[in-house]
């Protein structure tokens, strides 16, 4: 099983868990439960990709506000509608909690799948290209490279980045 397929399974399970947690009828308990599901998903995705996801208290509050409270507010707005509003609000809260969990997972997974911009290997590659560009420029100024050769070398080096 590939990392991507394991990530998809993990995300699907947590989206379902967040939707189920949103159905808890006790106010605030549902918010805490959805936030806990989302934080668990973030940690597990991090482990799957070999990264450590540390969420401090402020980050947990942020995840809770965006991932659990926002759907709750939207669902509460539906309850204004007479009759169907209560049921529609509950269904909307479950769906929106699942959707925000999915969006959070996709954003995190995209970030984890991209190599870190500040990684040592990438910094070394940039340094090597910079040295090679400087060397090619010195050769051009000394007349050992023609302008065309310099431009071709420069384009190849920049393409390598």
C-alpha cells in the first residue's frame, strides 16, 4: 500500500469521525470532539510522511475555530428556518465539519508531500548553481566563453534548479 493510499484512508476515516463528532447533541462537546479528531488526523498524517506535527495551544484553538466552530455557526444560522431548520442545521453541521476536516487534510498533505524549501539538499543545490553561474560569468568576462555559450550555460543551470 502506497503512502498516498494510506493517507487517503486515514483522511477518509477522520472525515467520517469529524462528521460523527459534529452530531454530538451536547453544545461545546461537539466542538471539542471535532477538534480532537482533526488534531489526531494532523499528527497521524505527519507520522505517515515522516514529519512531526506539533500543535501548540494556540494552534489547537485555531484548528478548533476554523474546523469546528465555523461549521457550527453556519449550521446554527440554518436553525432560523422554522421546522426543517433544526434537522437541516444538524445535517449541515455534520457535512461542514467533514468538509473542513477534508480541506485541512488536503492542505496538510500537500505541504507534507512537497520537499521543504529550506532543506539542506536544496540549499546545497542552489549554492552549487550560484557558484557555477559566477564561474561562467568570470569565464565570459575573460573572453573564454562567448556570449551565446554563457547564455546557454546560464539557462541550463537555472533550469536545473
